[in-house]
C-alpha cells in the first residue's frame, strides 16, 4: 500500500507539473483568471525584473518532455534508497498511526522497481523477502504485457504500461502562466504556474485528475528538466461513486529531483497531505513523505551486483 502511494504521488508530481502557489489567487473571491504566458520576466522571489528574456513556455515544456525521457534512460543505470513515512491522522489532525518503509529503487527489464528492504526499521524476514521477490516478478511480467499490448496499438506508455499524458495534451487540459526566473539550489530555474481547465473534455481518469489541479513547476534552465513540482486539488471528485477513485478538495503533494554524479536527475523527495484513494492499491489519509539517498550505479540485471561505485550527489 505504501509503495503504491509513493508511485501515485511521484506520478502526479511528474505528469501534472503542478503546485500550491496559485492557491490563494484561485480560491479568493473575485479572483482574476491567470493571464496567458508572455515573454516578460517576473521577479518572483528574487525581487527584481531581469533583463534576460524568458523562453517560450509551451516550447520549453515540450523540451522538458523530451529530456525527461532521456533522463529515464540514464536513470536505469542507478539504484537509490527511498524511505517512506506515512502518518495517519485522526479527525482532529493529530497523529494516529505512523508506518515507515525502506526501499531499494532500481530498474529491471525496463520496469522501475520498488523493492522493500525494511518495515518500521526492521529488516524483512526470509519469508517476507521471498514474498517481496515474488511480487516484483509479477509486477515486471504484468508491466511487460501491458507495454507489449500498447506497442501493438501504437500507444505511448510509461515503464509500467500505463498511458502517458503528453505536454500537448496538458496544454489542452489547462494553461501554463506567469513565468519567472528564480534561483533554486544554486541553479537558474524557470518557475511557471499551471491551472487545469474545469471545462476541458477528458479521455481517461488521469486526465480528470490533472484537469482539477492548480500549481507551479520549476524547470532547470540549463538542462530543461523538471526539478520541482507542488500541487493541490481545487475540488473533491469521485470516479465510480468513489469506489474507483476519490480525492478530497485541498489534498496536496509535491516532488523534487536532484542532479547526481553531474550526469542524471533523480528523485530527491516527495510528499502528500490529505485524503485520497484509488482502487484498492492506494490510500492517503494524513501525511506521507519519501526521502531518497545513497545513489549508486549498478549493472541493470535482476541481481544487484557487489562493488557498485557511490557517486557524489550534486
């Protein structure tokens, strides 16, 4: 359940490119609709308008989409550790239950894998390790089957065979506005807001989710990759009377990436807060946070080989 939630939150951050920074203007009575993207640089957090012109945002986002795929190819050569802490809250917002899971994240046969290694600080037993290995084998097989079916039909998918939403489709479901240049972790970054169009026609559940989002994305100006995204849902909505998907208004999430070994951008952290569930595989009721570390190169086979080098994070 925890790993499914982790994938869901990262997916929303990466595909939605969204954030909470426009919450005030979108929720305020009589709020003015965001203006279309222009070439004007907005000072943002830096306090002054910069002379250097900003890139065309739709063009930039299409480049981000292309570069993210290239980054995924490089990511397949790496393994990293992910610690996910889920805290269930009671009706008063106080902690009710806390669970911690530790994972090794890597790729097998083109499929991103989350292999659990610890639960609440304790290493898995031999029986639990066997169960985890069996789960991974089944996930890889199912993902390959879905990808093969999608390839046969000429559809683009992610590593698990799930339908991808392109930037072109994002621009049909909402608008990127209010671009500005800021410094993030010492690097020039283009910060831009995104707001879904509630009147846009959707083709699937994922598009329905994105249409109900508002927020902000941060794009590294040199590498043209997504480095940060934060978001929240402006409305509550249900799919299948809430049995398929149910997300409460105000549920928020975010993600960040960092450049590792000066060659690849990898997940650094993600977080979510609120109430959401999808099928029987994902449930968020409270707070969830994941922190990545210990990035290592490895040989991309089903067996993690010894003697892996440990690159420095940048």
